[in-house]
C-alpha cells in the first residue's frame, strides 16, 4: 500500500509514500520525471511529486481496481486500465476525465500508449489485444492469437510494432503498419509472462515471468540472448531505463534489483567494429541458472545498484572469476580467447525454437599485481573489513526500514484515534442537538399547559362572582307554590260570593 522511490546516491535515503488503501499494481514516472503515477486495487490513481514531502493528487473514476497505467509521450495525458473492463484517458494537469475505451469483456491487465501518442494498446483476461485510436476514440484492430489472459503490452520505440505477453507463456510481436500481421512468436518462458520492455534502440526486448527468470531477446535476429536467474520466486516486473544503460527487476522475494547492460558493445561487435575499452571491471555477465547475484562486478557492490525493497537482506556479491562458462541461447557471440572454434550459429532461426551451446566469456580481471604475501594478507583483511562495513550498512538500513514501519504504524494509530475522536465529537454534537430540540419542545408544551390552566382558572373565577342559578327543581317548586296560592285565592273569593 506504499510507493517507494529509491535514490542511487548512497547518501540519499529512499522515499516512502503512503496513501493507497490497497495493493499498488503499477507505477510510472512521467516523461519529464516531475510526476510519479501509481495505480492501486483501491480503484484510485495517485500523482505524486517525487520529493521528500511527497505531495499527491488523487484521480477517481474506475469502479474496479486499477491494474496498469501509461503516460502519453508529452506527459499531458494518462491512460489507465481497470478491472471494470475499461480504459480511461485523463488530463494530467486538470486531473479530469477525457474519454473511456470500452470493448473488453473481462479485466484489463495491461495498457500502453504509442510513441506518437495517437494509438493506445490494451490486454485483457478475455485473451484479446486491442488497438485504439486516441483521436477517434474507438477500437481499430483486435488481435486474437493468445490462448490465455494478456498480461503485458509494449510499443516499439519507432511505433511500428507492438509486443504482447500472456499467461500462456508466450511473447508475440505484431506489425502495426498496413497488414497488421504477426511478425514474431516466442515460446518465451515456462510460466506466465508478467512484463515487457523495449530497449531505447528497439533492438532488445526484456521480459519477466513467474518461472523466476528475466530474459533479454534480440528482436532483430529473433533469438534469446540473456537469461537472468537471480530472484527467488516469480519476477513481477522488468523495465529499461530511458537511456537503455540499465534495467530494473522486481520479484516476489521482495527484492528490487538494478542491472547494468552492455547491449551497445554487442552491437558494435556484431557490426565488425572494435569494442570500446572498459573503464572498470563492472560489466554485465550472463549468469547461469544457479547464479544469485545482479549482473555487476563485486567492486560495484556498494554503489546502491542492488536495493532491498521491504526489509529483506540482499545477497552479498562475490568476486567474479576470470572466466565464466555458461549455457546460453545462440546469439551474436563476443570474440573469444578460446583457441577452439565455437559452434557456428545456424543461418536461419525460427522465432519459437532455440538451440543452445556452451561458450566461455572472458571477464577482465582487476589490474592488481600482488608482490608479496604481506600485501596479499593486508588486501584480504581490507576485503573482510569492507564486507563487515557492508553488512553493518545493510543492518543499519534494515533498522531504518523497521523504524519507518513502526513510525508509520504509530502514525496510523494516531490517525485512527484522531478519526475516532472526530467521530465521537460528532456524536456528542448530535446528542447535544437532540437534547436542545427536546428541551425546546418541553418548554413549548409547558407554556401551552400553563396558558390552558390560567384560562380555566379565569373562567372559574368569573362563574363564582355571578348570582347563583336556581336549579330546575327549585324553579318548579316555586311555580307550584304560586299556583297553589292562586287556587286558594280563587276558593276564598267563591266562598265570599256565596
């Protein structure tokens, strides 16, 4: 869930950027190097400023995890691929959505933009490779030849070819000109291929696989040139540097390794030109299957070209022998000092079949002449002390990483406490608001009750101050008494007349 930016200067520490809430699937620098984009399973893309502060902006728009991303050559647009079966194009300056490319029927695992920015390519779990027109915003070609999920796509530097890799362990190179046909097919690895990257010259292609190897292919001749077996477990990614002088690999063993190339030298030898003299013994060596070290000499072991990514101890370099005999694919062979003739390479190679031979590669020894046993012992002591210093530095770096992890855990706990405190404050505010509203209602009800009681008391007082009203019985008794008096009066009048 973090993004690491490593510095080749030994005095500079790596930057760790935290912000994603799930696994980070892809990272890429912009063409100018001013921004670093990262794609995550949390459905977001972050644009980081690669400084100590690590400021970032978040792009949200996918409804599934983001698997891959690719900057346009001018750095103004960013293409993203997602588990929601779509690709989206974004404006880097405004962080706004530009367009959606829909057509895949399953997760989109890979995407790339052409060197001229007019085309985009995508690979999906539906086994299809699609070529898109960025201006017309539609699919112009679909390639169907892969037998499993497509895991990587890469444009040739001149934009005329497209390389694709799949979980079917194959690599295919397609012609993007008029016919758009399959140019080359390689049965490349023993397990799924995870990544592809072209060299700046366009003559070399590097691939990585779950079979634990990284392979370099000569796409002009159509054959395998180097096999690198240094990671323990699968190799998740491989990428050339922009200048082609290095390439980096990252594996399931939590290791990031940077390798120095010598492709330019082999190109000079193939053309019959004299190889340029080496300034030092540091050079790329083809390792055997049992080799477990980066392709550099032991004299360069302190130059920060081997990087431990997540608190894992890097394998310690051992001095290279004067000559190393390896098994490799037949390719353009460097001049050999062995007087015996080397096995001739067949005149024609099919892209998916390779023959192997054994050849000896001479590695220039360090120009050291030891004149006495005392000097030799002193050198051995110096080398041992250097190993001790190297181990101490590695342990110090591990402790720094552990402390950073602890600090991050503490910071995360503090942030959680702050968020819980904020939630508690919100709950208290809500309860206070409810109590206040209830108090207001009670006051209104009490005021209404008091007003009603006062009205009733006033009515009662008015009734008590008025003359009493005779009941119906008393009124009837009075009428009856008056009638009896009238009757007695009439009776006395009649008696008087008689």
